[in-house]
C-alpha cells in the first residue's frame, strides 16, 4: 500500500498591520507602509508602481510599533515588496510580541 506524503507547509498567520516603515534596500532609501506582518516577514507597500528590487536584496528598516527589522526581499509586487526577516536577530522577539497582541485583539 502506498501512502502519499503531505508536503503542505503551514505558513505563519498574516495580520493586517498598517503602520509606517522606512529604511534602505540596496542603495535606495524608502518610506512606505506595512500591509501585513507575520512571525517571519512583512509586505511593504511603497505607494509607487514599477518597484525594481531583486529577490534576496538586504533590507534594513524601522517599522512603527515593531522597531528595527532586517531581512531579505522574498518577492516583489506592483508597488511594493515582501521581506523575510532574518531568523537569528533579536528583532523577532518584538514581532512575536506585537503579533501576540494582534491575536488577542482579533
């Protein structure tokens, strides 16, 4: 008998989080807004079309209510990009705490 493996990987819950974000990627400064946040990343809207940033580009930013965060661009979309947070930084404690507050108020 053959049993199929379940390759489904649960993604962390995304929460709407409309707060200002500013920082740098590559040699460019940005000012935008977080669209949503999870324990592993965030989507940043820049409010401008035609964003050109490569996947894997390092991002260093400050997000209102979350503090200093860093990571790598995981994907881009029209008007913004998604950042996967660095897994080994103390930044994730602040993210986890903020998400805990979001979960309690949901």
